[in-house]
């Protein structure tokens, strides 16, 4: 499972972006956040996630905070 940090969050629109440790960036939607509340996420926070390809580019699935 890739790891990285939250790069940007747009709370009023319900989405954000992560930057993986390898430098790749991907979009995530609040519906893909698991085990924590989307509103508790902060920019710079360490996370793990799965990445899938979508018609608009890489997309995050199963976003989790690193304890």
C-alpha cells in the first residue's frame, strides 16, 4: 500500500490531493476516506492509500491516516 502526505484539501468541495513518497500525486474524494472523518484530515498529514487509474488520471481509494 503506497504511503505519502496530504498535499491539499478543499473541505467545502469534499476532495483533496495526496503526494506519494515517490512524488506521484493523486486526487481523492471524501467517500474514499476510511476509518477517520474527512473533516479531521489536515494538509501535511501522513497517510496510506491505494491508487487506481480513472479517466481523469490517478485516483486514491481507501485513504487512511498513519497512526
